C-alpha cells in the first residue's frame, strides 16, 4: 500500500469496536440513573422521616415519661421514696418511728400453753377495763394512798363489788393499816390515784406482768409499776397451794401486791408449822409453813420471815 494512505481495518475489528462503545454508553446511562435515584431517596428521607423512625421516638418518649413523673415528685409506689422538692432528687423512705415495746413481746412467749381456768373463768379478754365509780373514806393513820379498782370487760366481775372487796381487805385490822405508817382511800372517777388495782383475765395478766416463767404463765399475779394486777383465775378460784376459802386468797393477793407498792420485799417461810408471811410467794409452795393471807395477826404482830436475797 502506498505511503500516506489510511490503513483499512477488517470487518471483525469494526464490529468489536462498536460493541465496546455500546457497553460504555450503557454503563454511563446506568451510573447516571443510579445517582439520580440516590439523590431522590436522600431528599425524600430528609423531607419526611420514615414511620419506623417516628415510632421509635414515640417509644422513647413513652419510656421516659414515668421517670420524669417520678423526678417531678409524682406518685410513688407503696414503700418507695418520698417525692423531693429539690430538683427531682428523691429522699430515702422515711423510717417509721421506733415502735414502743409492746407488752406482748415480753409476755407469754409464742408456743406457750394457754391458761386453762375453769369454764366460768374466761382465759382471755379484750384488754379493756371498766373502772369502779365507788369512793370511800380514808383508812388507817398514815398518809392515805388513793387507789381505784378496774375490771377487765367480759370477766364477769362487777367493778363496784370488786372495789368494795379490796377496800375491806385494805381496812382489815390484820392488814397493812395495822401499821400506823400506812393509809388508803378508794377514790371515784376523775380523781388522781397513787395506784390502781386491776382484775384481768389470765392472758391479759401475763401481758401486763410480762410473765416468761413457764410454770407461772396464766397462774400468777403481779405489781407492774403502780398497778396491782390480779389474775381473774386466782380471784375466782384461789390457789391449790392455799388451804382456805377463796375470799382469804383474795386477801393474800391484795396484801402481797400492795405490800410491794409500799416498798416491801419478798420474804420466805420462818420455820415449819409457822404462819407464812404475806410477802412470801406462797403460790410457789409453803416450804413447811401454814397458808396465811395477812401481814399481821389478830394481836397486831407482824408475821415476818427472812428476806429473800
């Protein structure tokens, strides 16, 4: 071929070149279309958030609502913290005031056998007492200690009769008024008292007396503070240790516990066959002595015994 003329290409080369050019055009159109779609998606997302995104935001708001309510001092669950006025901080739950020790806590222990008085004597009661309305004259030569009788409701004992019975015991010539240092006076409602005589069911007695000794549960009497607590069972039935009528045993209860109110301590048996002192715990046994309800004998002699250490 002469120099200076273009070289002719074969038909196969021409077709290959055309196919390559077509592929480049299709690729270019594809890229432009993809870019346009991407731009449209971004624009749509920017202008209007998707429903799923809005739902998540709502859920977060709902989840945070209780927290804000609590921080703002809203309702709190039972036993929870108290709302605080200072910036949403909460205080720990206010502690309950220390409960005063209940007499039951020191009374009849759990699992202790209940008192078993006769069917006519209730073992338990409401712990509510009815006061006598009776009043009387001074007894004895000493300063008259004012007192009142109270009876547990449901016990079956009349407060007025109980008050007169105790008054007769305190004024007996064999009682504490035989000592000129002592005196008593029954006073009516609304009057101040120096001590009270309560007649209570066995269970209430155990509670007031803080009885913990197993053999004494439901059985004993006591003086608690300035209260003489008389066990209803003993008031009505006496004691198997006491050889005498129930009225005499009532005198022993009153004289023994009022003796403590006067400052007297326990005494024991002075010797076999002798009278047991009124300040002896005769319910625990007589130790060879004879049962006796009175501090003094008919002649005015104090029936003493050795002090219990």
